[in-house]
């Protein structure tokens, strides 16, 4: 019996606690203290509980198993993907016990333990339709300090397990180095040829051992190492207990230069032994490199440089690349990098079933971001692509707001033909606003060359309902033109006619397609692109979820505030062009100095009104600012009752518009922009100055108009916008006004219709 009376009482209290914040129970202790056995015994005693051994599993695979065990269904019905699928799928009251969380993931350097222990556990504990209690094995040396509010049972162990310094007593230097080199392996067991490469890379000045030498060391130290043989009798070596390798790595002073030599040794070995072929054909070292090279490069500090070589990127397994992102960039993946392109693929829910499908998506991302040389190298890597992007006008990753040449969201796709241009593909976007009240129906059409994706002519705006357009149902393809249309939904692709090859598996952001001239032209929330399908595509592939069940392996870093925005926030006169580039030509209405009331004493406010002008805005967030030319600025009394007096030095006040059903007021003495809620000065600050307020308005306006391919992309850039605004005007960000604007709220704003096809908050 591992669980004593005292600990069993703690479990009972945890099981009966009414507090949702107490739903997490940690079974903590050092290695060898019996945590795994404790968790297994608890699972056997708790009726109806679910026990999962996390050894070697990813957080997403654990999440999927939990959903299955609880009777949930990840496959959504209907035409719409759900938001935050994991949290909304599970229901009822359940007890889940997770053992060996610290050994999750296939690699030694893995974020999967933390993704399970923190992100997955948190999502389940706070699931809105369920009451889920989770007990998990917690090793502080790997998982760190316990989360706040968790309940803990700490088991006393014997101390450091076998693998510490006592194992090295009486062992010669060659064996000590071999132990250390093996601890640098990213797999728990490796072939002797891989072990030898690790030893030579870690200790280049020493005489390299033979494989026979290493096999002897392994067999001479059975208390620490185990020799495993494959079906053909070929030996491999690993640490007998996972913690032994972890302990040796911690104690062995692993250095970046060793990781750099390992990275270069793996690349050199494959370049010399297997040029132009998949690494899996390069023997055990090639297979090891495919699984681990990105993580070694991340630990060496050279991940982006390594990923920029297409033949290397194409041969590395997706799981290793994603793990490497979090390892290399704990503070976030840099904008505009190849790593950011890859992270964006994961954020959109892409989980490739094989290396070929992964390289097809890497090639697509490279073309979309304009990395044509990398795209060429991926094609020439030796990995067979099941499909290939012919051209792309899909939104590249890492772009904030709108950008020149953007296709935008595509709601419908059609074909057109004439003698001058031949056959073209037509994209259509619904631009109806205020769908929930008094719709103003309209849509916009644009034509594109089928062979290149280049635009043909200008946009055409149609002032009618897209749902009632006759061509949508009758003339989607001109008479006599051969084409097959397809629609993508949570249940997969629905092809309207026979005769076309299967479609590649696509993320939720791709919503429609047409097969014409031997290519599938695909469209969705991120734009338009064309693919050449292969001959071995699965006609009924499993549908991807719209986002990772748990979270991405790495966050997107927050870039510097754009220089133009910094200049605008500082009131630079040249910023007028930047304001009007986003808010509309002629939006800034300037006043002559003689037109300014004497009450506008603040010099920064006076310069803004004279040099830049008050931006006149209509629509979003119900913001409506007024042109001063309509009678100029007029002083008004301080809002509210006699008890609601202005702060010392404030006023006079001048109305400049309305925002979220409340007046916007310019404080002439301080230059601040206030929102009249009649609740006192501490809750009404909208901007510390006109320039800071309208800079944030301009940035938010650009963000809201962008057609991000996935909800994750929009959330990423919403987080970036909030960070930018906190640097531009930290005082305004402390109040409720911008908290509403930048927070995750379904606030009333009909202009979301422009970026969200169903009119809901994206």
C-alpha cells in the first residue's frame, strides 16, 4: 500500500472540495519516491476514474484520449468550426489521473510535459460544461514550481537516483565522456553509430571510440545503461531510467558549443553519405537527425540558420521542428522569420500525417511569404511532395493589419471568360454590414489569371445581397467551360461533380475550391492559391481541427512599435499622411491657429489640431468624430452632478465626437481625451493626448480590417496591438475604455461583418 491514511484523507478532501480552483492535485516528489505507483494506486481506488500514462505522448494526443474516454466528439457537425474545441467538448463530472507527465514527448528536450501539466490541465479544469478533477505526477526538477491554488501531496524519496556521481566512481575517463555524450541524445535509446557520433562531437580532441568500445561500456554498467536489440539483433543503448540521463545532462555541464558540433556533425554525415535522398535512407544516423536535428540546432542557438536550408528543413520531422521553436524562442518566435511561418502552420491546425504532406505545406508557406529560393530547395530536397503550390496569393504570416496586394477573405469562387483575357477565376467577398439589424447589402468581385494568380482589372462593387445573386446558383462557370467546384466544411471536402482528382487536406481557413486547367484553385479567409495535385492523395482524408487542442509550441514575439506609429504618437506633423493612409484620404481636418479657442492651452493639442488635424472617423466601435469646420470647437461644462467635480487644473472641455454611446471630450488644459461616462475622471481617460489616442485608433482600425487566416492569427495580433498600445499610452490602457476595445469581448460593432463572414466577433 503506497497511499497512507494521511494522504488518502487529502485525496478525499480534494474529491469533495466545492472549489473549482482546487480541481488540480499534484503528486510531487523526487525521482524514485514512488509517484507513478501512487497515481496508479489512486486510480484503482477511485471508481470511474481515468488513468493515462503520458510517457512519450504529446499534449494533443493526451487531450484526444481524454475526450474519447469522456465520450466527447471532436468532429463538429454543420458548417461551422467551434471555438476552443477542447473546453467546449467535455461535459459532466470526471476524475482524471496522469502519470509520468515529466516524461511526455518523444524527445528529451520537450515542452510536452509543461503543455500537459499547465496548459492542458488548465483548459480542462476550467471547462464551462464540466467539473473535471485532475491528479498528475509532478516532478519539480522538470516541471518547476506548482501552479498557484493547486493541492499537493509530497512524497519523500531516497534522494538522487542511480545516475549521480556514485555511478562514475571507479569509471575511466572514456566511460565518463560516453555517459555524458549519451545524455546529450534527444532520444531515450540510440544506435551505437549515433552514440559514437555524439561522443566525437562532444569531445573532438579525444581518440574516438569504436562501436565495440561503446557496447562494452554499456554492458559494463548495467545499473545505469540498458542494451536493446532490434528484430535483426542490432544493439541500441539507452539509460535504464529516464531520470538518469536527465541527471547526467544537468551535472555534465552541457554547453552550446557541444550542441553546435553535434548539429554540424549530423549535417556533415548526411551531406556526405546521402545527398539528394530522404534522410530516412541514410541509416540510423539519418533517422536520428530527422527526429532531433532542429532541437540540437535550437540548443546551439542556430535554429533559423538551419531552417533556412531547404534540404535540411524538408527532412526534419514536423514534431521536432515544432519542439525546437519553443526551445529556441522562449520569449516568442521573431516576426518575419521562417520559424514564424512554421508556427503559423501549427496555429491553423495543420498536423501532417507524413513527411511529404509536411513538406508540401512548408513549400506553400515559403511561396506565400515570398521565399522563392527556399521553396525551390524544398522541392529539390529528395522528399516526394503529394501536392505542390503552383502560385500563392495567400496571406503571409507575421503581417499586421492590411497590406498592399491583399486578396482578402474569399466567400465564393467562380469562373469567367472573354476573348481578351481568356478564362479567369473570380473571387467574391460579402461586404454587407450591420447584418443583425438593418443590412446594407453589397459584395465585391475580383478576377485573377488562372495560370499565375495575377489580378485582372479592378475590383467591382455590387450593391445587392450575395445570397440572391443569380450567377451564384446558375452561372458560376460559363457555358461550355470544364470545371469542378468543391466546398470545405468541418466534415471535409464536398466535391460537387465527379472527374477531378482528390483535394489535399486543408485547414479550416480554406473554404472553397475549383478544379480547372489541371489545378485546384483554393480560397478562404487568407486569400487565394493554386495547387497541382499528385496521384496518391487520399480521397477521404481525416479532417483537421481549426487549431491545436492545447496550444502552439511557441508564441509569436511582439515586434517593435512601427516607426510611423511612434512618430504619430509623438505628434510629428508628417504623421498626417500615415493617419490618412489608414483612416481615409482627407480624414484629417486641420484648423488654423486663429480658429483655436483660447481654452485649448495645451501646446501638444494645439500643434496636433493645426499640423495634423482632427481625424474624422465613422463606424467602428460606434466611434464618430466631428469636423471642427462645423462651427469649430465649442466649450461645454464638466459632465455629471455637482458632486462629480473636475480634478484640479482640468478643463475647459471641448466635444470632439461620440464613442460607444458616450461623448469624447478634449481637455484644453491637459490635452487629454476623456470619455464622458459621468463616473469621474479616473474612469474616463481615453487618451493622454490627441496624438496618442488617434494613433491607437489608427492601429486598431488597421487590425480590425485585416483578413487573418485563423482565429489564432487574429488573437496573436490582438495581443501585439495591446502591447503596442501599452507602450504608446500606458495610462490610457489602465482604464476601462481600451480594456473593452482590446479585450476578448463580443462588443457591439457592425464593422466586424467585414472580416467575419457570419458577423460574429472573430
